[in-house]
C-alpha cells in the first residue's frame, strides 16, 4: 500500500482485535456489455482518479487485492464502506466479482455503486429513469451475496455494524438495524459511507428547493433520528467512514469519528482495538 493509517481504540479488551478499513476504491472498468455512453464516462472517470491518486502506479483492483492481503497478514477483519466501484458498469461488476468473491468482509454501499451516470440517481433524477435506483439496488443485491443494506459481525466481543447512508441520509432500515444492534448490549463500532459529522445526514429541510433532490421529509427526519441515536448511545465507541477522499479526524466528537481517504490512492486504515 502507499500508506497505512493507524488508529488505536482502548476499550479494555483482554485480546486486541484488528480491523482494516477499506473505502472508495472507485474501480473504473467497462467491457463490451457496456454502451458507448458508459465506456466514455468510465474513461473520463479513470483519468480523474489517476490524477486524484497522484498518478497511483496501481489500479484500484490491485490496491483492493493488496488491502485484503494486508488484512490477512495482520489478522484484521476487512470492512468496506462504499464507492468500491465508480459506476454501475458491467465491467465494474465483473471486477467486483474478481476482487471480492470468496472473501470474508463487511460491506456497506457508497453513492457510486448505483450510478450509471456522473451524478447520483437521487441528485439528478432527470438523468435516470424513475425507478433506476430501486431497480439497481435490487439487481446488485441479487447478483452479490452480501447484505447491501445494513449488516453486523461480532469480533472479539465487539459488534461491528454497517449502516447504509449511501444516498446522503440514513434509511429507515438503518435506523431499525441500529436499534436491534443496541439491544444486543455489546460495545459497537459503526461503519458507514458518509461521515457522521456530515451536516446533510441530519438536515431537515423546511424550504421548497430541497424537493429538487427527491428526498422526502420522512427520509430526512429518520436520518436525523439515526444521527441523534448514534450520538447519544454510550454503546457506540467510534464511527468510521469514507466519501470525502481525505483524512478527517474527530476524536472529540461523541462518538469519535474517523474519515479514511480513498483506497484508489493506495491508502487504508488499520484499526487496533485493545
Ligand atoms: Fe468516493
């Protein structure tokens, strides 16, 4: 890897555990099943990410596989927090299979997994058919065996929980999942795509322009309730996210929040919980 960021959390464990946080690999691949529009977009996006990754010498897939090898060498459990593919292209889905099939990990989606254009379905509704987002999400869930909503795994007495906020707000499913996980009574580490400190997660609009973005009042309100629950729950010990493609640390936030840069640039975060 180009850089391994390290974060230590002291939760009083008898046996420390390790987690490798992988996010935003932005795989940019197309193949003959993709139309010309998609091929052109992929080419444009690949050039963008090569530049943003400071001309990273490896492909996103190579960094992703290298990250899994690092996790294995460190005895770390891998958690992926979205934008693993840059667009929902046929070539991208093949690359996902090649990199992820047969591996053990937790996954939550990012903004990009559901896209076939340069904007998100919720953001630019005119670019996509009305049910594009819902249809794509269902198709991806059918093609890939992991849980595309919210998931959890208990490792060494710590409950690792993924919560979906890939479209810029926490879903009702994520809120329900969080309530269920809290009832387990274990210390929790939360993983999500959009950082908890991002204001959009708890903004409830009261003015008409927000209607353009197709977020309903209910969606915003459930999202703010989820943020409030996370911030007031003593069982949540930390949250980790991607999305911003830069390192941002909020150690004094309740709970402490860590943003990991894009793995497309060869960067991952190794978390050790003691
Ligand atoms: Fe991203």
